[in-house]
């Protein structure tokens, strides 16, 4: 079943496009920082990093290497979406929304794991 359309747009289209690239980018940065803090806490509890590349970086370089790795990924994602935004702003906004949704799912997963470990 398809969502109801009004004037050729879905009901959420104007709301999703109402936020600027900068607002979405800062939200992505904040969610990434929350992910990093949760990851460090989970590593303190002895739970391994789920991303194999991030886990290898952590094992080789410790927490500082993990911070550099995650900062590089955030910079890469935002840099690529910024380049896309110059030519196709709507696509870049959609990519940032998808990134935010993925980060939200990861954050909820981290919270569930932390809750399970603590209780």
C-alpha cells in the first residue's frame, strides 16, 4: 500500500526537506559523538566493537585510534554528501536522513545493550 500523496508529494516530503543541510549535518555529528561515547562504554564492559574494521583499529591503536577512525568516517560521509549537495541538494538531504536513521538504530541498539549489561 502506498502512502497518500498530495500535489505529487508524500505527507512527510515538506517536513524532511524543511531542515537545512547544516542542521542535518550537525545532528549527524551529535549522533556520531553519542555513538562513540556508547561504544567506549561498551568496550569498558568488555563487549567487542561490532564493526570489524573499527574493532581492528581499536585493538591496534586503542581508544585514540578508534576516535580517529570514527572522526574520519564522519568527515568522509559529510564531505561526500556536501559534494553531492552542490549538484543535487535533494539527494544529499535524503542521504543525510538515511544516515541519521541508521545512526538512530545503532544508538538504540547501544542503549539496549548497555541496559542489558547494567541490569
